[in-house]
C-alpha cells in the first residue's frame, strides 16, 4: 500500500465501526422525537414529500438520466479521491445555497427544497461512482448507489442491515431482482424522510429557515460524500468488513 492508501484504510476501519454500532439511547430518543415532529406537520406536507421521493427513486431505477459522466478507467486511488472530494465540495456548496434560498422563501419554497436536494444527492452519487470507475448505466450499479444513499440517511437499526449488504456486495448483487420495480422504495423513502425531518423541519419556519436550510444541506451532502467514499474504498478491497460492533 502507498501512504495514501494506508491512511484511507485507517479512515475506512473507523467508519466501518461507526456503521455497525448498535442503536444508542440517543438514536432511540431522536427517533421518538422525529415521530412527534412528523405528527405536527399537515398531511399535505407529508404527501408532497413522499410523492417527490417516490418519483425520483423510480426515475433512477428505470433509467440512467442522472449518469452524465463516463467511468474513470485509469487512475490511482489518490487521483480518484482528489476528484471525488472536488465534486463533493461543488455539490455541498450548491446545496447550501439552494437550502438558504428555499429556506428564506417560507413554506412553499421550503417544500420545494426536498426534491431539489434529493436530485443533487443522487447526481453526486452517480458522479462519485464514475470517478471510482463504475458505469451508472448498469442497473446493479444504480442499486449500489441507492444502497449508499440508504446507508447515509437511515436510522442506526436499518443502517446495520444495509452495511452488511454493501460489505458483501459482490455476493449480494446476484440475489437482486431483475425487475427494477421490485426495489423496496417504500422503505427507502420512509427512512430518508424520517431521517431528514428533524434536520429540515425548522427550515419551514420563517426568519430562521434560510440559516437552517444552508447548514442542514451542507452537512447532509458532506455526510453523503463521506459515506460514498468509504463504500467504494470497501468495495475495492481497501479494507475488509469488520465484525459487528456492539455498544
């Protein structure tokens, strides 16, 4: 290994341990708080978010309209990750500005932020996949990207299950349904919506919405980028899947 690969492997091991932790008291408390906050939102808000997520996910599974970059074939890990970090910065800053603008616009623009932010996240994942040398036109590669998305934005309980799938992807991919409609998008959208509700709810509040939207979007894109990098490091054999960590 090069010195860069050794450093990346250490970061990967630390990340693997975080992904496999058992749900903590704080995780359970946050989950209950999310449920209570959900109950405060009007039903029309929930329906609008659910429809937006469902349509975006279906679009990803049934087509490749987000795959605009050709796979990077010949490059070292360091070269790939320099390019990946540049993409994460670009999408992160774009999402932050978008969150500030929609947050300042009140309820209607705040609702518009959900599909806009989701589109940025999915586009980032396909760009990252290509920079690691993977072709997004492949149906299983699109599913891999969606599993990364789930891993980044799910409760700790669900995260443990998704991590195990990603850790053994080359085996798991052969069990995937050939019909894209068979993907469990209901679980996908529910976990995603519940996860971001706590961070994004305050964006719908006048006055503070702009600041909340900018910070929340910045952090969510940063988190997604870190998750994607470590998933591809793991897949490319930089580190082996560590045993389940309890506690």
